């Protein structure tokens, strides 16, 4: 079987399970979100050390507005705080930040934080970190289709792909979802057409380098066929010595 010796170039993560992590400890859900930021910092560093080129994380979905107002505003505060605190370190670590999602529904403070962080880290090349915030896969496909319709561009796979908010980067090779749920929850619907899926039972705050390595090892044992037969893949891919 042709498997991958290489690490995935682009990893996507649905960082799920913060609330349950907190509830288990009789803490407010927001304490789980705070701990989740600590995990993200560790995993960003770990990805950079493993020569992963891009990490795309799901931080707030289009549907997360339906949560209690207190949790939504707590999440906004955590985000703004983390941005203010962490951008200079990310800059030193060579991380280039992008925020992906609908910015129109966000406060001026959050929007400003996003564009400042993007500008400050724009010359970094070690790891691209895409933070999907107020993002939904359906939103993305609709906004792309609307752009094409408005400009009178013919719709085909190439033009639609190019109008999506992650058009600047190749599709994810590996998608990890923590928290034990087996669903996509409106994450990268178009981009995950051929992504390898990996589900971890760990709550996001408990996810660590060892758990990342387990996901990477599983990825390396997979055979990606892209519609071809296994025999074709074996013929195409040079085997590791
Ligand atoms: C993921 O953790 C973070 C966000 C959706 C913002 P959850 O808050 O969904 O945690 P659980 O799934 O309720 O445990
Ligand atoms: C997905 O988690 C969104 C993020 C991690 C930001 P949810 O907790 O919102 O997903 P569901 O509601 O369990 O599908
Ligand atoms: Mg959840």
C-alpha cells in the first residue's frame, strides 16, 4: 500500500470540547475556552517544529452566535485578549496570521485586531495560521458564488475555488476534530473534498503534542487515492526506502 512518509503540508482542526472540559471540572464554559487558547499556542509551535506549512483552525462558527449571549461575548473578549497578548510572540516565531470568515458581523475592536495582526505578521513564512472566525463552509460557498455572479464570471470549479476565502492556500491534507464528535459542523465543506479525516476523543484543552503525533502517524498510514485505484497510486508514488 502506498502511504505517506511526509507530514501533511496543511492541517485543519475543529477545536471542539472546551465547554465539556470545563463542565467536567465544575468550571464555567468560558474557562474551557481560555484553556483552549493555551492548547492552540502549543499546537501552533508543534506544527512549526514538524515542518507543517499551514494550520487552519475553527475558532467560531456562523452558528456559534446561537449560544447564550454571555458565552459569545466571553469568546470575543478571549479572542481580543489573545490577539493583543500573542501577536508579538507569533511574529517572533515566524507565524503568518490570517483571519477567515465574515467580518461584517464583528465589532470594530475585533475587526481592527484582525487587520493589525495580519499586517504585523505579513512577512512571516514559517507557518501560515488561518483562524476561521465567524466562518461557515456554506457562507464561504455563497459569498464566492455571489462574487462570480456579480462580476459575470462563468462558474466552474476553478473560478469558484478561486473566489473562496482560502483560495490562497492548497486544500487541507488532514482534518482533525477533537471532542469526540464525528461531524464537520459546517467547516471547510468545499476544501475537504479529499482531506483525510481524523477524530480524537480528547477535549481540545487536553489535546497535546503526543495526540498531534498520533494523528500525523495515522495520516501517514493512509492511502490517498483521489478516485484512482490502489495499483495506480503504488505506481505513481515513490516508496520510502
Ligand atoms: C469548541 O468548544 C469551541 C467553540 C465552539 C467556540 P465547545 O464550546 O463547542 O465545547 P463543547 O463541545 O460544548 O464541549
Ligand atoms: C464546531 O464546534 C465549531 C468550532 C469548533 C468553532 P461546535 O461545538 O459548534 O459544533 P456542534 O454544534 O457540536 O456541531
Ligand atoms: Mg462543541
